[in-house]
């Protein structure tokens, strides 16, 4: 065995390496003018915000770490994490059902997605909060027998439960489409290769489909997670004392509406930034190595006697 690299290959790889190197770009006067204008506008807005007494930054600082605000923040985080976790599991089941070759199963999943994606989440939250108007009692037992017990719907469907149920069921519909889209991104050749190796359905899902679908699923799931954190503000209409409702309860008493809304907005912004970091790390971990070429040309092994 001998090792050889043709001159044409060296020239080609050299051209590719030079193309990948960052080129020095000269800034134009227009770009400098744009920077100066942007900085001046930004400084003007910042000075206006800091010097305007109507913002009442002292009140903002006073209530930023208030006990009721922090309790509302913790409830918001709980609703976000619980709804996303349950919604993802239910969404996975719906994605499998939607891709099923059994028509009744696929149609049922399609109807679920149409219903929960086609109606506003606020309407769904109010509906579940008032579900006792339709079913005052829920009977748990064996169908078509007298074995069972009745449960008062009002007793179990409180504000927090209704918020959790509404957010979970709505989120499941969107997660089902995200997961189904990720699975569709896996090439058929990969699945056929797994079948040819004799992999079971579970092993094929763990070893082939999920690792290759994750780069497509993670960015959309991260966006849904951040969106869910902000969507929890809608449960304030149910009387749930999450972050926004906690701020509303305070300014209903003190009449400091704008400062308390600023407090809630700042906490939403801080938590969004904190959630964006692990999302970016997961994206890097599962990102596909696309358009990556080695810096050094790999040596190509050729058999002895091969033409040079």
C-alpha cells in the first residue's frame, strides 16, 4: 500500500481552505455613519428612560424582589416546566398516532391537532376552568357497570389545575407537529439501513431516528419552552397568582401600575435570557456536522501499482 495525493487534489483542497478563511472586509463611511446614528439613538432612549420620573425606578427596585412577586415567579416556572414536560410526552404519543398507518388512529390524532391548534389558548383555559358546567360530576369506574364513584368536578378543577390542563393539552398539539417534523427529517435510507441491520423498532428509534431528529426538534422545542413561559401570563384570568397576577394584585392596591408592569416585564426578560442559554448549548451538542471540511487534506490510500 502506498500513500499518494495528486497535485490536482492538493490544489482543490487548497482552494477550499482559502475560501473558508475569513476575508478582511473594509468598512465603508456609510457603515460608520450607521453605527454613530444607532449609538446616538440608543443613548437618547436610555437617557429618556433613566431620567423620566414617571417610570419610578425606586418603586421598581422596591418590588422587584418582593415576596409575592417571587412566589408568582416560582408558580410561573412550575407551570412552564410541568406543562412542557407533560405536553412533550403527550405530543410524542400524538406524533406516533399521526404517523400511524391505522386510519382511525391517524384521524383521531389529526382531529386533536386541528381542534387545539385552531382555537385560542385563552379560550381553552376558560373552557377547562368552567368544565363543571358541562360535567358537574365525573364518574370513575368500569363502563356499563355500577362499579365506580362520582367525583365533584369543581373540587378537582381548581384554577391551577385548569391552567395546567389547558396549557398541557394546547402545548401537546404543537409539540406533536414539531416531533413529527423532526422524524420526517430523517432520511429513509437511514431507516432502511437500520432495518437491514436487524434493529428492533425500539432500538431503531433510540439509535437512529431520535439522534438524527434532535437537531430539528431542539430549536423549535426551545422556542416553544420560552413561548410557554410567557403564555403562562394568560392564566391570570383564572385568578392564578402567577407572576403577572402577583404584580396586578400589588398595583391594584398601590395604584403603581407602570412600575409593577415593569417589574413583571423585567422578570420575563431575565428568565427568557436564562432559558435561551441551555437551548443554545443543546443545539450545539446535537447539531449536525454539516459543511465541515478538514483543514488538512486527508491522505488517500491507493493500492500499489495504481496510476499516478
